[in-house]
């Protein structure tokens, strides 16, 4: 039984669950509307990168309407990543968070998050929180892993979806009631990027730095070899760990 918070649209195939969710949100679909698809023809990651979405994976997008200013929408990445981390960790999967929006296990990518906002003159009118998790089958691309690959047995997708949604709802309600701190504490705990040397790839080229902390809007505090510190934002840079 699914929680009545979620209004579920289950599709066999779709171009992108985020695009479908954004269409529905613009048409006035309520908070909690959830698009789940068995496969995506054109799943997306950040900056239009493709998200490989074969059968066996979980692909869903959730419409939220949090009363927050647009510049806080990036907090929903933190809230979602912390929720996914808790849900998968509870299943004893050896997962970590890789800043800003990935879950990894054994250095390979298991899941990704894509949050997109819908803006109106008065601020954020909706946010679409997209999640892709490699559950069953072989890892879809090199550098990826799946829950089946990690556990050596196929897993119940429905049960995993329920666990994740339970954590996402709890995480979201805690965020609305208490702010970002509880999610941020879980995010920092699970974040494998922190205290590591990283290469920041941004508009000005590549730079080596040490990842120090994650800030309240999900930004990364880094320290350069000369001791200078700076905040980097997920929409500006890509990161490689050294
Ligand atoms: P960055 O390199 O900037 O940190 P990212 O790792 O956060 O980007 P996203 O843009 O979130 O990546 O996701 C897209 C990337 O994820 C693709 O370019 C591809 O490398 C990888 N990818 C695509 N499909 C899958 C999948 N099903 N499982 C794991 N990784 C995938």
C-alpha cells in the first residue's frame, strides 16, 4: 500500500520522468504527484547529460511545492540525497554520497538525482525531484553499478521504491518543519567527497583543491593549495576525486 501523500502515475515508457512531471506541475498537479516509469527513452542527468534507463532500474520524479525562495531549491538535492542514502544504507548496501547528486558504491555510480525548478513571478512555483537507481540487471554503463550487482541477487523494485519514498516523505516533512540541518547532517555523514582531494572543473578550467564541507544550500566548501577557501555550486562545476 502506498502512502496517500503520493499520487502515482505509473508509465511503461516515457521520454523523461522529469519532463513529464514538469508538464503535469505546470498544469497544476498537486504536491506528491509521482511519475514512475519502467524505462526512459531520454533520461537526463545534470546539464542535459543522458541517464541510461534500461528495464530493471527505478526511474521516478516527484512534484513538490515547498514554500521556499528559488535560491533554496538546491536544498532539495541535499534532502533527497540524504533520504536515498538512509533508505539504501538501511538495506545494508555499502553506499556513499558523491557531491553533489550521486550515490556510489565501491567507487561506481548506483543512483543519481536531478532537481529542476519551475519559477513564477512570486518565486518557486514547483520543484521536480528526479531519481534514477540501478536496481536489477547488469550495470547499464561502465563506471556504474546496480543493487543486483552489489548483492548478487535480483531485488524487489516495488519494495525498494516504497522504502525510498518513505524516507523522501519523512525527509521532506522534516525539512519543512526544521530546515535543512537534519538532512545536511545525514548528507555530511554519508558524503565520500569530504576530506578528499578533488579536481574542480569549471568555466575557468581545472583546479585541484580539498573538499572541506557542504554548506546549507548544498554548495561545497573547498580549500586550494594556497590556503584560499571558496564555495563552489553544483550548477557551476563538475568534480573528480583524485
Ligand atoms: P559530474 O561529472 O558533473 O559530477 P554527474 O556525475 O553528477 O556529473 P549527472 O549529470 O548527474 O553526472 O549524470 C549523468 C552521468 O551519469 C552520465 O554522463 C553518465 O556518465 C552517468 N550515467 C548515465 N546513466 C547512468 C546510470 N544508469 N547509472 C550510473 N551512471 C549513469
